[in-house]
C-alpha cells in the first residue's frame, strides 16, 4: 500500500467510514497526516520516501531566441513578443533521489502548490507584453520556469525507523512563459 493510501486508510478509520464505523478502538489509527520530514509512529511500508526541505530560486530555461524591441520615441511604447519556436524542458536531479522522479514530483507539486511535471513543452504563439521606456530597448525570451527544490530521500523500515537519508536538488518544470527585461 502506498503512503498516500496509508493516509487515506488512516483518515477513513478515524472518521469511522470503514465497516459502518465500528472499527475504531483505543489506540487505532488517527487522522493526523504524517509529516514526511519526521519519523512517523506505528507501521510503515518499508521503502524510500521523499520530502521537500526548501525551495531555492526559480530557474529559467529558454526554448526560443532573445527578442528585442527598440523604442526610439520620447514616450513609452507597448510591444508584443510572440513565441515562434517550441521546446521541451525536463526535470533534472543532482544527488541521489532513490525514489522515482514521479514520486518526488508529486510531493514537490503538493508541498509548493505548483503544477510540477516531469517535462514541459512550450507552445508556439504565446505572447508577452512589454512597455519599453523612451529611448530604450526591451528584451523577451520564451521558455520554461523550473522550481529548484532541495529535498531528501529516506529509507524507512516496517517499524518506521529511518536507516538511510540522502539529500538532493531537483529542478522541476512547472510553467512556460516569457522572461522580459
């Protein structure tokens, strides 16, 4: 049973939704969600678990060329940049992960509240608007934003004892868009 299913089962037991509500007894499972960074109490499914420790600065991976807009006027001018190429950016991992990339991405997306994916492909025709100051030049570049996440994988025994911990950094794509300056 996966960890998520353990949480669902524990919640169902605590709420008395299994077996007509007659399964709860003193010392049975509680509905408290397990904190991935802490060692849980009770029985665990032996294996590797992932948890997010912190989020660093986002990374921008370009999938198109730099576009430029020159404003030679004495008033600000609005310009529109439109993507003319597409590209795919994937997840990268530094350090040992010891869980599937998909497992880490689910935890990252849920913890950070982002649409994290294994890879993201940019599309043609996406636009960005930029107001360029008088007598200035503006730039834009289409690409993918990645969240840089420091995390850890822990191996837990059936009694929930942590026997091994490894740290890693995961750069996970979560949105496409323009970087403008």
